[in-house]
C-alpha cells in the first residue's frame, strides 16, 4: 500500500524522483529497457536474415546495413541517456531546425523520379522528413503537456498549424506517404491527450468528405494511378500493376510453411521488385510462409505492447504522450507497409520498419526507441522500489 | 487568459491516457487481425492459385525438336540427311532496337531484302515469347568470325548450329524424296490442334514427295524441357526433361544406281520413267525429267531461283510420273487383248483382214491404222507385235465399252494407284457413266474404237502404265506401288489390290508371247532394242497423239513444232520367263515409242538384269545443271 502512495506522490511531482536517493539497477544506470531491447534485437536479427536472402547474399549490401545497425544501436543508447526534461525544453528548436531543413530540401535538395527528398552532405545523404518523424511527436507532446489536458480548442488550433507546416513542406517534395505519416504522428499525440471523441468524429467525417476533392485536385497522376492499381492491378499488369501482382504472387505462393530460406523464386528470379526495400515482407512471406508472417507480426505486436506499457507508466503527460505517439506511429508504419505489399493499401514508399534495407529510416526509428528507453528507465527508478 | 486558471490535473490526465491506450491496443489488435486475415487468405485459401502463378512466372516449357528420320535407298545410300548448318538468330525480347540491330548486321554480313522480309513475317506472326527467330541461314566461317568480333554490339543476336535437311542427290530424287521447306500461312491454317502444338516451334515441314507423305513418321515426337527463367527471360537451369523421340528412318525400294541410269538415259528430254518390282510393287526407279535442286527449298528459296523454276516451259516442278496424264495409246493393247480374250469376244485364233483402216456399219468415217497399207490378216498375237490398230478397233467394238472398262480397271487404268507420295492423279479410263456425268452425252460406238487404241478420252500417268505392265507380267496380280520398303527397320507390307483369278493362263501366255515378239520378232515394233540383247524381255511400244489429226489430213512431223510432236511410250518387263522388273517410259514429243522411249527402258533392263551399273564418273550436279 505504501508503495502505491509513494508512486502516487511521484506521479504528481515527477521531478522529485531525482532528489530521492534510490539504489539503481544495472539497466537503470545504462538507461536501457531490457525487454524492449531484446525484442528489437530479435526483430533486427530476423530482418537481417530475410534481407540476406532478398539481397541475393550480397555481402557488401549486408555490410552496409550492418554499419547502419551499429550506428542505429549507438544512437539508441545515446538518446536513452538524454534527460527528457531537456528534450521537452528544447523541442521547439528541434522542430524549427527540422522545418528549416525541409525548406532547404525544396531549394537545394537532390532526388530521383521527379521528387526532391534528399539533402546531400558530401557523400552522406539523408531525408530531413525523417527527422520530422521524431521531431513532430516531441514538439506536439511538449506543447500539449504544457497545457492542462484534455486540450482546448485554441490549443488545438495552434497545434494544427504546427502539424500543417512540415506536412505541407513534405507534400511539396512531393512525398505524400511520408507527409501523411508525419501528420499522423502529430495528430496521434492529440488523440492521446484526450481529444474529445466529438472532434475525432467530426475530423473523420471531414476526411471522408474531402476524399473526392483530394482525388480531383490534390493528387498527382502517379498517385491516382497507385490507387487505381490497388483496386484493379490487372488494369496494367506490365506497368503499375506489376509490383502488386508479383508481390501478391510471392506471398500467396509461400503457402503455410514457405518455400524455404533462399528458395523464394519470385524474389530470386527478380519477379518481385524492390524485394530488399519496401517489398521485403513478400520475401519473408514467400520463403517462410504464413507461419513466418505470424511470427513477424507477433514480434511487432510485442514491441508495440511493450511501448504502450512504457507509455502508461510514464511519469508525466509529456513522457506518456511522447511514448504513446512513438509506439503508435511505429505500428502505423508496420500496418501501411504490410498492408500495401499485400494489396490492401495503395503503394506508398514506406519501408518495413527495422527490416527493410535503408539507413535513415532505421536510425530514426531506433532514436525513437531510444526515447522510449529513456522514458522507461526514468520511471523505473521509482516503480522498481 | 482564462486558460491559466485551468490547473493541470495529473491524475485525470493519466487516466484519460490509459483509456486511450486501451483503445489503441484494441485498434492495433483489430488492424493486425485484418492483416493476418489478408495474409491467411493469400497464403492458405488461395495458395494454389498463387503457387501456379509463381510457377508460370518462372517455368518455361521449351520444346526439343527431334532429329528428322533419314531416307536411304535400297542399298543404304543416303538420300536425305540432316547436316549442321550455322544460322543467325535474333531473340526480339532481348534486342533493344530491332531495326538498328538489323542495319548493323547488314554491315557485317550479307542480308538481302527477301531474307529480311521473311524475318519480319516471322517476327510479326503469332509466336511464343523468347523464341529465337532465324535471320540468315548457311553462314560461312568468315561470317561467323565477323559476327563473333562484333558480338559486344549485338545483344539478343546469336549464332547456333542447327540440323538442316540436306539432300545428297537433290536432282535425282527431287520428286520422289521431295523436300522440306518453310511452313507457310496456308499450311498453318490447315493444321489440326495437335499439329499446331507440334509445329509451334518448327520452321520447316515436308512439302512434297516422301518428305510430306511420311511427315509424321519422319518427324518423331517432340521432346520437352521445363526450364527455370528469371524475370528477364534468362534460362537458369533445367527442371525436367522429356527427351525427344527421333523420327524413323525410311529405306526405299528405289535404287539410286538404277535411278541414275534412267536419268542418264533420259538426257535432256522431258518425260518420265517408272520401274516397278513385279513381285512386291516396290518402286525401283521413278524419275520425272527435267528435275530440280531440292536443296534450294530447305531454308527458303530465293525469288530468282523460284521464278526460274516456275517460268520454265519444261515445268521441272511438275511431277510427270504421278501427275502427267498422257494418252496411253498402243501400250494398252496387251491389256485390252486380255480383255477381249477373257470376255470371249475374240479367241487366240480369231483373225481379221486389215486393209489399213476400219469402218463401222452405217458410218462413213474411216478409222485409220497407223500403217496406211495395213497389216493383212492379223490375229491378236500379230496385232500386238505389229501394233495393228484395225484389229483392236474391231476387237474393242466386239467387246463393248462395259467389258473394256471392267478389264481396264483391273489393270489399274483410271484408278489411283495409292502410291506413298501425295498429289497423285488418277488418269481417266472412260465408261458410259463417266461420259454421261462428265459430258452429258451418250456413249457412241466411235468412243469404244478410240479407247481400243488407247486414244480418245483415255489418259494414264506413267506410274499407272508401270502398274499396268507389272500386272500383266504378274498374270493379273496388281500390287499397290510403294517407294518405302522399311520404316524404322520394320518392313512395310506389300499389298495386293486385285488379282484377276478368272483369266486363264493360256490367255496370259498369248499376250506375253506377243509382247516377247514386240522386242524379239523381226516384225516387232520394238525390234530395234532387241538387237544384241542377251536376255529375254517383253514390251509394247506406243505413240500418243498430242494434236488431234483431222480426217484426211496427213501427219507431218516436220511441220509440227517440237512441242506438238507425238509422245513416245514404251512398257515392258523382264526377264521374260520369270518377270522381276516392269518398266514404263514416256518421252514427251519423242515421236515414236520404238525409237525414243524403248531404248531408255532397255538401258534400265540391261543394268537391272546384269546388275552392272556404269561408274559414276561425273558428279551428278556437274552433269546437268540446267533444269
């Protein structure tokens, strides 16, 4: 009973924990949540295994991805050490810096296929929109938690502006998929902050009503084509429909137990496009079957579950909102990618989190998990006692 | 400013958050459920469909073309061979730009417009993907080397050795062995479903002769292999292989040495020679002259060569042995002698006086004998030896058209011989029914007289004449003529079509003795070839009118142009006592059977009976290039 009261006290005075002399466990000292780390490690190892097959045993590609993993884990450890009160205080600068880089991309960015998404620093290239994926929930969480919750209408207005600016900048690149995900990561905070269900329902209605005008005036031809392809891939089997037909064939032909590691014909004979990036789950589904898919999704579910547990146990609203937002955004990435490859959603350039080849996404995600670790271990000092 | 009054209620914020997390968890589980349902549907429920799709993606069924059966003559000499030849192929799916690749190729090797046109025809035709399309056949060593040097500039271009039909004796066996050639649109349209599958990857097919008649036996059975390919169509490995079954070899009755004798005996003259093995119906030699080079057709004949063949007045492509229809003329007399004797309208001793013409009662028209002075008293024996027309007018009139038709048919006149090469014509042996349906006219007695000397409407192919004389030699037993003796080592059965069992041997003796006299008697029409002969043979000459001669007009060969001269015919068999070989010869516009056709037959008889053949000093091609 006394521990409950003790806990309750700390929840009301979060910063007080720093002043209490506690014996810290090893994990608290290094600011690591061992359960989350184990799950992440399990997922990334599985991911490398699938990637090895998808890349046709390309050792150089594996080495590069390995380097990114090391960087990502170092980033995770580093971020986990950061004091969150500091993060909340400096969040607005992180946000403004991100916006500035997004503006820079529009002018000096580089890219391919008609989109300007990259900033180039010598040999190193990165997407500023990735920074925004993390900066957005941080700044919104910091802003909302500084107010009394649930948020009031006036705050929601300012918050929408905070969301709108980077979202529209990313849309200009154009990168519709990322812009929607960045917007979602901000709006999710609003949801966790206790946004009235009436507003949520109203917003939902508005979105449904805006589908037609969006289709007519906002979407570009290639984006429209993707949606058409989703509903009828056979309309252009050699062109836009090719990807989705081949990925569905890869998944379906895997059956329950799969064709075996390195035995996937769709991926190894180059029928499956983007097999080591966005469509990597099709490789897994083909080689390890439905069982492989269940195992992968179970790992994701465990990670998300752990993330939500950390969020619920967060010491204050900022930590809770941030942890909840990072976790749910992570799930959205998973859902969009897994759904898109299976032909449930239109093809947008969203990689499978922590599995697809690519450094930027991996590092950003791991930094997010670093934040979760920080929240988890800060709070644990108290709860463990 | 009112805002500031709202104090943070940490407890409430925490419980709101916890509620929202529970909602989140619920949504996450529902969405994961949606994903799992989707994957379950794809991987478990529709597994079969997608597994099939995936296999269709990667597995390519390739056909393996079997080796075509070879054709040998009776002594095992090769008449149709498969020789490796280097061909330039293009796989359009692998060529970036077909037209620029073609213009580049033109600078490396010679490609003429016709070749190019044929390539485009194949390219635009319905075809399986990634099938190599031949562009140039018969590449020389030098061309192959030049292509190898330029290989890096030519993606999708390959040089492959393939077996191409080759005929070692292209002129000698042009019409009998025939040739294979490119499958044309008309043939494709006529294919059955099975043939369409079989020839999907084939470029050539048997066109004429044995190559066409025995196409399915020579072809064998297609082999298949399933290969794995990647998305670019590159073949990676073989998964399953059903080997092809090679076509069956054919061994003929034909003897290329005898064929050569016939060829040399015919010289530059147009005509036909058919020699049949009396006991089996096997065709020993069968030649239509002039002939042509069948090798020209195998990989596609050039327009120039083809028009030279089709425009020639000598019609080299025309197979005279089975399609040439000639009046049999006096060569039918031995067979008609049998008809008269067997129908008892005459007896062996029945005789008439031949004044040089024949006249029907109540008819002013004179039916002339070839000899205006006549032959005096003639019976059937003398009538055959001297070829008395008058006797046969009389005998035909007495026998009547119905009996003549009946017995003529027994010798195969007017009937398909059903020889084992295609496109045979049946000739014509007239009957009352035929005249009524074909000409809408009743039968006149004069018609009977005309067929009595093998003229009028009567027409026969050289092959039919050979079958007729073979039937005479065989005393009525008529065999189906056959070129093929063995198919894949299995002997082909000889077939008896009819066997006039009711005709007494003494009648056969009468006719045989008369035919013996034709060659060996001092008054025989064929006595010229009987000189210096060291075996006994039987024969009959014939001279067929090409242009009708009006009443009272005198035949003057000098005045007629060469092509209006009479055709010379000869039929015969030997040895006389135990017939083995029966021969029919036609020399177009040869004027007289005795002088033009009989000597050709004699050369064949000599070679066959003595089994001595002249050394083949000259190469066949060099001996006579001109068609």
